[in-house]
């Protein structure tokens, strides 16, 4: 399974060809997104000037993918990851930690451009797009 990060979905919403090319490349793969990414997309839509239009676009996009929820197990894994990274002085944003935890627990690779942050999560398979 591969999980799409927020950055690629934003590019899809904006009609960027490179993001569409990645989706073509991934056709036939088991693709999902995290509930954290869904939150980030809705947050952006609600704070935008075209709120209702953007919410409809996000609704439509999300209907195309399985959404994997941030549950109790992901909470525990994220707590472990976040603590370890902060203790080492290499902390990253909490939402990135949460997405990484979901990927690890689902044995899923992450499709992202944010390699700098996600590469700090031990064991996370990252594919840069």
C-alpha cells in the first residue's frame, strides 16, 4: 500500500501535471490517504476565500481514496516517534509524525516531497514524487 501525503493532493487539486503523472505511475497500486491529510485539506478549504467551492473539491477528491484513521495504535506509535525525535533534537511537525505513524502501522510507503522531515522517522519507506 502507498499513502499519499498532503503535498501531492494539494497539487492534484491545483491541477498540476506532475502530480497527475505520479497518479498515472501509481495506477494499479493500492492507494490511500491518512485522516490527518484529510484534516489538512479541509482546514485549508475552510480558511480559504472560496470555502464552499474548495470543500466540494476536497469532498470529491477524498471520495476517490480509502482514508486510514488515526486510531489508538497510531496514537501510541506517534507518541513514541515524536518523543524519540524530540529527545534527539530532530523533531518534526506533529502532523507529519502522525502521518508517519499511520504509514508504519499499515506497512505503507509514503508518497511525498517532504523527504527532509519524513526521513527522520526510522523505518518509514518514502517515495519522492
